[in-house]
């Protein structure tokens, strides 16, 4: 497990709009740390405004890793990200610095804390067939099929989460075991992970009204900074966006706006609403990860032996 191999590594997470990035800069400077992004959408080049990617000035202050490493038409698995994160940790520690993971992608956080479960490798022929079925009969039908063979996973996955539904059905077809059974090693490792991550993983816990106000202001700022033009430029690229990039928070709604399916006011409201919903789901994830503890920004400094200046 990565945290076991690199005891210097720390994790700062939190829901979207909670102020992780700015707080991380201050913490990293005081901790002599470098930041490893834990944001699945910040991996993509040319997707800057909608992901609230750290500015050039922030990157001059503190080195950042795993930003702008993929083209918008590419895809990355959790295993791919974890391997690159391990490479970053090795490089940072070799230079005598401390790795500080910062971001809010729940699955990235989970593999940091518990590692990857050992499932079968992907089989492209099965994925193509299931993807074609999803296009023909809809994701809800595949979700119903999953519920019949793996009710635990079906209860966890939204019927619109076609990518993960396909993966769960793929595992069932390949092994005859539900993916939820493969994943039971994560809960079994919780006690070990909690000890290893003791005092090293915190998520920002803001009052809900304050968080939602920050989210609404953040979306309005993105629009003012040019999110419409950023998404328009992405559509002009030589290749179409990957499924992950096209579904990204803010980008999906803006693509609908550019297609004439909503006006700008409606689009802003849709992004704000979806952002609030995403923040709520993130908080639910964090609360169910025992090694991850809630803190206010002020207490984060004290938790890591620092005083606020």
C-alpha cells in the first residue's frame, strides 16, 4: 500500500469548492512538500477553468504533479493513476521533499488508503458487446441485469453509471463472482489502513450553507473566466472528447448549452445544482472511510504540527 511505503505522504481532501487548493499551497510551503493532484479531471490538458486547476503562479510557488498529463480524448484507469502517483512519491521523496495528495476524486482516495482490489483484467470484446447493448436498450436495463447477479453493486451504482455497470457485469461474466465479492478485501483492510493513515488524511468539513455559497460563487467565476470558450475550443479539437471528459462536471452541461439544449442561465443553474449534489456524494464517501477525518481549515494546520501565521 502506497501510504505504508511512503510514511511521509499526507492527504488533504474535501468536497468540490471547499478551498482545498489554496489551503494546500499554504500547507505545502510550511511542510516543505510537493502536491500530487488527486483530481481525475485535472489530468486533462486544455480543461483548466472548469476543473479549477491551480494557476501558473500557484505552480511556481509549489511544484504540482499529475496535472495536464492526458489529452482530452484519452482515458485513464484508477490503476493507471495509482502507478503514476507511486512514481511521483518516489521522485519527491528522493529529493528530500514530502508528498501531499490534494483533490476530491473519491476512488483515487480509496485506492490510496486501501490499495487496488485484485479483479480480472478487462476483456475488450465483452466491453464492446455490453456497450452496444447499453446503447440499444439503455443503461437501466443493464442495471437491472446487474441487480439479478450482484445486488450489492447494483445498490451502490446509479443506473446512469454505465461504465461501472459494464465493468461489474464484465467481472461477473469472466469469473462467475460478483465484483462486490472481489472488493471485500477493502473492508478487511480497513483496520490496517486506519493505523497506517492515522493523522495523515483529513477532509475539509465546512458548514453546508457556507459550502453551497462557495460552490455557487465558484461556478459564476468559471463562467466569467471563460468556461464557454474553453468548452467551445475543446469541441474544435481534432478528436472527440473521451467519455470521461465529456461527462465531467461543468463540461457536460456546457456542451448541452452549445448544442442549444439550454440557455446560459439554465446552464449555470444546472452546473451549480450538479456541483452541490456531487459535493454531497463526496462527503458521504469521506465519512465512510475510517482513516479520513473531518477538520476545519484552521485545525488542519494544528493536526500536522503547524501553527497558522
